């Protein structure tokens, strides 16, 4: 029946959500330690940049969370949600506590499901989809810039003091990307079309592409720290223009849509993200060609600075500098080959009608879809479904 739905929330999903909460708590502790370390060493420039990344990312995530809550037709269904009025929810987001509130409501509803049948699993999946999107945004607005900062500092100082933080940040980013892919997979009716091997390959090519991009930026920033800000701003403007030309239609309000386009421009600075329906092969080829050329340029500039007579921080042989630069480019190329492998062997091309949760034009909400006829789920996250349409089309 429609009430039962196709979205199934398993114990594995519950475990992933609990692990996500644990990772978030560990992040708070490690970010605090990093701030204290910068302050004790009087590294005020690094401290300022780290605070900008942390607070800026938190602000962006809270804005998205509030925009999704403040939709006039949003129906609050969990016990935690009903404990707060809309004004109180707004105050929580102003205090930068919105993401923690969402985690609490998800945990509350999942504990409720352990005592009930599976007739409410659609809504549990709905909640996990929003969390997955918010974590993905947080990854590219906080974790990636933070990792570039940490690696840059280690290169300039010739130390490994932030190595543990860098490993944690990398793990957190790849975890978020993998959970995002798991959310997309939930819309595929035949899960055999997207088995565990597809997630492994998806994880691998994203890790290779993102790590090579971050490494190239860190190498460049270590020898030309001032120019990296110019590089980011000019690249973001170009990418933002192409996002606008893609005519996205993701958010409910015009202001929210412009925020989404600006955010996608930031995500594209680090990795590809499907934002439009239809065949995106040409756009993806154009994007990856641009990023590969940019990675080559950044690594070449670093190599040139390191083997010149004006080597700023430490000496490195010409051979080692060339091997490092070529290695970073090779990692990017490997990621592209893995992506081609994924799309040729594991990626199903599906139409809108072949995805779970077919959208009803008479549905009452941007986020909740109720369809009385046919084997469709009661609750369907239209934001994630739109992204699934872009990804699988």
C-alpha cells in the first residue's frame, strides 16, 4: 500500500545516523583543540581563517535548515519538532543549533520506530535525506577549506602537527559524499542496479578527484598564499555563472535559489555536482577539463617555485618536486578513469517515472508528497528526489 511505501529504514541506516552523530561530536572537540592550538602558538592568521571556515559553514547550513523548516506547508510530525514553536525553531537556528536539533529529532523518531511497525519508515528516510544534504554542504564549505589550510600550514612549517586533524577531515568528507550517494540510491527501485560495488567505486573516484584538487590547492597556497584567495574568487565567479546558466530550480524562494547557486559554485570549486536534468556529459567533460587544467597549472607553479633559487621554506630536489607535481595530476586522472568506469559499468540511466516517489503536481508541499494511488511512498523528500533525477538521468 501507499502507507507502507518503498523507502525502508534498516538498522544499518540507524547505525549510520548514530555514527554521524558521533562524528559530529568528535568534530566539535577536535575543532576546539585546533582553535586552542592556533591561539597558543599565536598563529592569528590561521586562527582567523579557521574561524571563518567554521562560522561561515555553520551559518550557511543553518540558513538551509531554516529555509526548509519555514516552508509554510511543512508538517512537523516528530515529538521533538512539536515541542518547539516556529519562533523557537528560528531562535535555535540563530544560535547555530539547528543541525543538532535535526539530529535529535532523527534519533527520537528512529527510537520510536523500534517500537512500531515499518509504516513510518518513509518519514525516517525523509529526515535522513535532509541531514545528508546538510552534511554534504558542510563538507564543501568547511571540511575542504579547512583541510587545505591544515596541509598548507604543514607544508610551510615542515611539520606534521595537524596530520591527525587532516586525516579526520578527509574521512569526514568522504563519509558525507558516500552517505549522499546512499541517499540517492534509496530512489532506485531495483537496488541490484546500484549494489555495494557501485558505492565503493563512487567513493573511490570522489576521493581521488577531491584529494588531488585539495592537494594542488595546498601546494599552491604554500608558495603563493596571497594568490590563492584571488584564485578562489575568480574561479568561483566563473563557476557561479555556469550554475546560473544551468537554470537550477531547487529551492522554493528566489532568494533561496540564489543561495543554492552560490553554494553549488563553491562545491564545484572542489568537486562536480549534478544540478540540472538531462544529459550532462558535455557539461561534465567541460568541468573536468577545466579542473584538470587548473590542477596542472597549480602544480606547475608550485614545482617552479620549489626548484627555483628562491625556494621559500625548505629545499627539495628537482626530481622530487616533479614527482610530487606529476603524482597529484596522476591521482586526478585516476579519479577520472574511475568515474568513467562507474558510469559505464554501475550507473543506471533512469527516467523520472522509474524512480521511487513519483512527484504529484497537486502535492501540497515542497517537501512532503502525498500520493493516494499507486505504489508510492507517503513521504518523499522532493529536494533529494530532484537531485536523484539529475544524477540518474
